[in-house]
C-alpha cells in the first residue's frame, strides 16, 4: 500500500477552502488558525494540487511525507514538495522560529530565547543536539520541539467530518387537505433521515417543517423536542400532534423536513435507582399532554431568582439524576395552595379569629413586574388559615392562598 | 373478624396478596405504621379534607420521600394551586416533578392522569382535584367524572406507581384502596401557646403550624393519628 503523503494549504478563506478540500479527499485536518492538511496518496497528489491551484492562485501550498514538514514547506517555501526521507535535509537550514507553525506551546518563546543563548539558530542545529542531555536540561517539551525539528509528527491525523444536513423534501402531484395522507408522506421522509442519524450516532433536538401550500405560501413550523430523539415513529407522533394543533388553510402540495443533529442523550439506568420512563414513551406522553391542556401548561417547575411572590417558570421535563438534600425536618411543613390569580377580598373583623403581620414585601420597581404588598396570615372563623395581602398599588385586599 | 384456633395460624389468601404490595412511605412515622408502610403502589389512595386540614402538606411530604428516593413525580393540578416554592421548601426535588395544569377541568385532569398512569415511569402521580376553597369558582364540572375512577384503577393496577387523589370529600368510591380523612385540630400560633379555643384569645401570635388528624376510613387497618406540621 502506498504511503500517505500530506499537502498543507494556508488560506485566508478557510471555510470555502474546507468545502473544496472535502470534495477532493475525505481526509482533511484543520490546523488552526488558517491552514488545512490533506492526506493524499502519491497517485492522487498531482490532481489535487492542480485543483487547489485553480481554486486560488494566492494559496500557499506545500507538501511532504509528514504533516509537520508539509506545513513548514507551505509557509516557508510555497510550492515546495519534500520527498519522503528528505525531511531533515529540507528543514536543516530553516530558522528555529519556524517551530511556531507547528507548536502552540505557551512556553515556546522561552525555549527560543534559550536556544538562541546556546547558539542554536536553525532547525538542523536543534535536531543535532544530544536528545538525552536536552531532555535532562529542558524537559519533555524541548524533546518534542527537537522531534518537530526533524520533521516528525507528534500526534495522529484527525480528519474533519464533513458537515451534513439532515433534511428531505417531496413535491406532491396533488394537494392534500387531511392529516392522514400527509402523515404517510412524512413517515416516508422521516424513516431514512432517522436511520441516517442513528448510523452517525446522532439524534435530533428539533424538527423543522416547511409545507408548500396551493396558494403559493409556505407554512413553517418548528417543533422543539424536550430531549434528543432518533426514533422515527416517536418523532412522527410528535409532529402529528403539532400539525393537529393548527390546521392549514390551503391544500398542501409539498413538504420538507429538517432535523438538527445533536449528540444523543445517554440514558444510563442504575441498578440501584428507580426506572425512569422510556425516552420515546415519555416524549409521546408529553406531546399528548401538551395537545390536551396546552404546551404552556406542561413542564417542570423552576423557581426564579427573585423574591417576587409566585415567581416561577415551566421548563422542559427531563428526568434528572439530582437528589434532594432536604432532611426529614424539612418535610411536613404547612404548604400554601395558591389562588391564581389572587382573589379580591373584603375582610370583616368579625370573620377573623387570629392574625399576624404585616410583612412588607416589594421589589422590581424598575421593571414591569413591580409589586408592593403587606402580607398577613389570618385565621378565619371557619378554621381556615389564609395568606392575605394588601396591594399598595391597587389599594385593595386579596387572598393569596390557603395554608393546608 | 374474630378468628380462633387453627384459623389464627392460617391467613386468608387475600391477606397474603396484600402483604406483597409495595408501599411508598409518607415520611410521617406514626402514619406510615398505621398504613403498614405507606401508600400502596399500583392502587388509588385518596386524601380528603377541608382547607387547612393538612392534606396538601401530607401529600407534599410523600412527594418529598419519593423524589428524594429518585422517583419521578407527576402533579396533575386541576385548579392550578400547586406552589413550587412550598414544594421546594418541603423537600421535593423539583427537577423530578412534571406539573400539568388543567385550567379547572376535571375531564382534562382525569385524561392526563390516565395518560401518565398508562405511560409508566412515574413513581407517584398526584391528582389534585380539590378546588381552591370550599365555595369553588369552577369552569367545568363540580367533581371528577365517576367513570374516570375505574378507568384509572385499571390503568394503575400492576404498576409500581402510587396514585394519590387530593379532594375536599372522598369521591373515588370503591376504586380507592386507601381513604384518609383529614381533620384540623389545632393551629399553632407561637412556640409557647397553642390557640385551642377560638373564643378565648384574640391577640396576634406567630403562625407556627398546624396539628391535624389523619383518620383511615378505608385501608388495611383503621385508626387515626395526630400529625404536627410546622414551619
């Protein structure tokens, strides 16, 4: 098998160069900040070099038997090709400072000063130093620099994976006006997309749907998933629920589905913890609950960092592995059942048995959420204890909740 | 039923089956003893009581036990009364709670409870069907639909989930295996003094908590216990 060779390319437009390079060979490594290294065979080398020159004449290109020598050749002697075995000979006369192209070690400037003090000015002189003594005096980082000065590669080649879009589209011969046939079409688009996701060890955290209508408009929807999924039947079920919530006004003549690839969530069950709901089943249940009561009414309560009464938001429900640190003493305390919104009240003294307060609370006066309350705990004649407040802004009494 | 002689040493088969039912503790030792360990899994348990009778604090204590043990919990909130701050202060791990707000509709709450019970994966489901106060301002029917109970019983049977129903009065009928009736007995107004006679004292104190009585109206054993609920 022919030994690999390497072509290094410096360019100011790295993204465009990367897009081209990935069409020439699947083995492309990014060498920050502005270089690519392509791994090629001797047979393909000439063709690839030709295409790179046609892409742009301002590219700095060099090559050789190792990545290190290819990078130095491209920068220090553009157009040079260093045959295998000739690396020390090519590198020898070059200045020690060339190592900056190969090593981003923050200690490199200090080493260069030390080498200069020793009278070491070229890569050849550095390569000729006795290895053991150099390591004993300056440590392993200096030994690494010596290996680079000899044209050796210190780490394996890491090819960049080509960006891939997980989307599929279809144009229909006739318009659809009901969900059933559309679901059938969407299933046909989703199955291969999800198979591709799974084979790439990926999942999706959102589904973008574009529906072409007979009227010429395009209806766009985006469904954000509670957690990454790659099971096509579950994603189809959630997409159906989304489509059911809003029907289209015109017949559908085309559809496009786009999935956003993300690493899959790892669901590692422990032998010692209760079993969590299966991800696909949970996703479907959450979707169906959202369709039943409204998506805005389903989720995990999250307390906000404010003293404003009843400040919370509903976040996505994703079973966590966190454990409560509450002790038994914290359990079983009176809890408040809230009235949303608080009930306006007219309180007569003869209705009350006991009371305590007021506790004055106010805040967020700089925002639209400002509040200014005087709070009381009040026991009424029927034995019920309410939290009552006087709203200074609205100048009225309200029942905030009942202790139970 | 009184048994003597041979029948004392031999247990009926129904009691053997009952003993194998796993239970979720409430966190209240005396009550757990009376409930033979806690609320039974795979069954419906109902906790009923008027406002300020301690039913919600009992349910929150059970939720805290469950979520600390790593179980996921679903809170089906018919009237949107769940207070996240009280829940966190009671020791409930909020990231493990799925809160479903049903805008006053018992039908939607029953459907949601059914969906979650059948999906599985939740150690405890709480259906809070109690209206905000004793004169409810409702948007739908006044109580849960009767057909919902047997459907829910079927959905939860054989599972590892506890279904707890919070209500003003018991309404699950024979579908519930355990019915707890909550009664308020004392209001604790400061560390030194508890106000028992409402007529005698009319001066402010610090609200320290409640003393309530939990009476088992249906369950493996009957009885009542007093429970303190303090800040």
